[in-house]
C-alpha cells in the first residue's frame, strides 16, 4: 500500500489496501475505511468481506461503495458523501489507484467548494481530476 494522501481533515485516499495493514491504519489514527472497488476487479484483489472483517477487528468502521472507473454517477457521489458524513473520522478511502476515491470526494463536495479548489487539492495529493471540471461546475 502506498502512503495515504490527505484530501481533508476527514479524508485520505490510497490505492488498494491489504487486510493485514488494517491494524497499522487504525494505529495511524484512521477510524473508518471506505472501499470504492467492486469485488473481482482484478486477479488477486482481496474480497471486500475480508477487508471489512480485518477493519472491524482493528476497531474501524467499514463501508463498501463500489464504483466502476469512468462511470461514477451523481448518486455514487451522494452515497460516498453520506458515508463520509456518517462515519467516524478520519476516514481512509481506497480503490485501485486512489483516483476513484478522490473523484467521489470531489463530486460529493462540489456544492461547498469551487472546482479550482477541489482540483488543486486533488492535484496536491497526486490525483488529476481536472477532466471533472464541467461536472464540478454544474453542481
């Protein structure tokens, strides 16, 4: 797992997590985790149930909001935002590379932040969400 990238006080994102790293994540201060990967997206990917069990064993809450790359809907973003609001923070969201999680964060925060601010924050964390500018502006 790569080092989590902070997007806000409540959220960091990263690439695929290993169930064996859950205790270390909890020890680092994360209180919840959100998976944005569908099960079986690629060979060798840990199943959500395995990750969820490891997270709960480490004392963290867990949510599964799987989305397909390039097909993230406004409803997906709303579910992500609601989960983030309802989970104890800080939260770690993950997907294959972290980009889907950063995208969901930006779309779920578009009403309260300018597209430039969201795009710059994601870029500072290493994620290019500039192609979302029109969607972030329309919200």
